[in-house]
């Protein structure tokens, strides 16, 4: 048996962590992981020896039922909770919480922080929501699929930005910023769509209690509370009240995200003053025993204090966003894809997005055309209108051809579109088997539409860039 030197093992582990860290920081990494999860989910849902286990696992009940022998106590929590609902109603709360933090950051100090910066992406985002919804409605008006109009309205920022990063300098930086800001505004609109149109019947009493808790958190923030721990319990209570009130539980994540402080506990002057004192103490501790191994006991004390000082000098909102980003991008979103992209193909008509039924309509056609055509047309038309009305301006060094090509990437719906699909087509007028059929067909259409939008956008960007280089 050959022994592996300890230093070799440590070096290999260190190199693995460095490589892993480099991978997760790539803009396209999240998209690659999601695509792999989609492929795995489709295999699990369709292979003969895995499909039954796959669906049975997702339908496994996670509800706790407590009852006394005399029947005086009969308590069930959470209501109708399965593995799939746990992913969509609990894990996705963290996803929406992170999205809320990103939107808040952009509104406060980013690309949506001023009227001049925000007006063009917001108007373009509205165009990119209205046009796909209109196309879907025109295709499915008066049919059972009509309620799915919100599915093709969202843009998946991870895939869109990932493709832009792969295309490199073919796209002007201003258009990359434009698409990123548009996708963030698009996320905000999608959140409002889910909150307003895809919840259940509203329990006004529970909703009022939720608003009281939210008002308490707002007051706590105004009084200057910046410790994250004090926001955790109210967040859980708001989720619970939203879940039982009929408003989709994921909206609780967005609401709490907007209430997380963006001001640090220590300002710049206090940080410099306290850090100077601690650094002097650290130097004195080292001088007491210069030959001791670093850090010794007193030095560890001052280093811990410096670490705590640095942490408290970063706003809680930024700290949470940084901590959660990898967990959401490489944990929650892949799990969501594994749970929701696994469509059992019992009928090849799912792939024929242009099939139409007078009663059911064509959810596939509405989504596919909405993402592939509605998104770029809506974004471009709204941008043109904003510029003509002189409320917006063309991004620097951009042309209409390149803007349209980049707008095609807005048709990559994926995460948000699949999420809205899971909420659509529910109601007393739609039989359960028809609901399942529409949702499955919708997911396939989202995948096909997003794939074609990504390919079309990439081809057009390369083509427009090639023409530009020839003219130059």
C-alpha cells in the first residue's frame, strides 16, 4: 500500500476548494448547474425504474398531525405540506427573499436608484411583461388555459447574464447593465403578478395580523434595530400568516427583504476609531511576548473583536445577500429545478407547442411565442417609445439591432416562469387531470421557449457584432 503524503493531500484539498470557489463565481455557473438539474429531473421522471419513486418522493407528506384520544385536540401543521410544496412554499421563500434583497439594493444604490437610471429598464420591463401576456391571451382567450398568461412574462436573470458573460465584448457594457436592470425590474413585476393574481381566497383576519407584524418590524427598523436575529422570528410569523391567509407564502420573503436595514451598526468614523484602538491593543499584546506563536491568547481576543467590528460595519442587507447567494444559486434553485422540471412525457404532443384544442387552448403555443417573440418585441417597442417620448435614452454605444438581439435573451424565463406555471390552472372549473396536463405542457414550453430564446439571442448578437466589425 502506497502512503499519500499529508502535504500532498492538503494541497489537493486546497486546490479543490479554490477551483470550486472559482466555479461558483462564474456568471454562467448557475445556468450550467440548472441545465444539469433539468436533464436529471427529466430522466428521473421518465425512466421506468425511477419515475414512480420520483413522483412518490415529491408527494410524500410532511404534515404533522397531533390529536388527543378524546378529540379535544386535533392540530395539523403545516396544511397539506408535501416535499414538493416544502420546496415551492418554504425553500422558495428564501429565493424570493434574496431576490427582494437584490431589488432593494438596486433601488437604493444601484441601477434603479435614480429616475434617469431606472426609467428605461422599468419601461422596457413593462413592455416585456405586457406583450407576452397579450400574445398568450390572444392564443388562449376563452379556454381553460387562459389563466396561465403570467407564465411567459418573467426573465431569468441567471441564464440571461450568464450568456452575456460568455459572449464577452460582443455586447456593449451599457446593454449588459440595461439587461441586468431590466431583469431586476422584471422580477419585481413578476412578484406583483404572483401576489395579485396567483394567490388563493384571502382570509382578511390573518392578513390583518400579518400587516400588524410587518408594521411592528417596520417600527423596529425605524428605531434603529440592525441585528439580524431580531428579524428572524417576525419573518417566520409572517410566512405562517401568509401561508394560511391565501397570499402565496413566498411573498413573505419579499416583504421581509424590503424591511431588512441597509444601514450598518457602525458608521465609517466609529469603525476607524474602534479599529485603531483594537490594532493598538493587538500591537501591545504582540510586544508582551514577541517570540510566541501568532496568534496567542491576547491576540486572539483582539482579532475576534476586529472581526466583530468589521461584521457590524457592513449593513445587514449586504451580509445576508452575500451569505445566501451561493446557497440559493447552487442549492435552492437546483433543488427547485429537480422538483419541478421533471415532466413525465406520456404524450409527445407536449412537444408540439402549436397544437390547439378549442376547449383547453394551447398553453404551449402561448408560452413559446410569448417568450420567443413577445419578450423581445415588447422590450424593444417599449424602449423605442421611451426614447421617442424623451423619458429614456439609448444605452451608450448601442444600436437598435443590438438592443433587439439582447432583448431576445429576455425571453429566457425558466425559474420564475416554471414557478408561475406551478401556481396556474388551479380552480373549481378545471378538472385535476386537465390542470396536471396544462402544467406539464407549460413546463415543456417554458424549457423549449427559453432554450430557443437563448439560442436566437446569441446568434443575433454574434451576427450584429460581426456586421459592426466589418463596417469598422
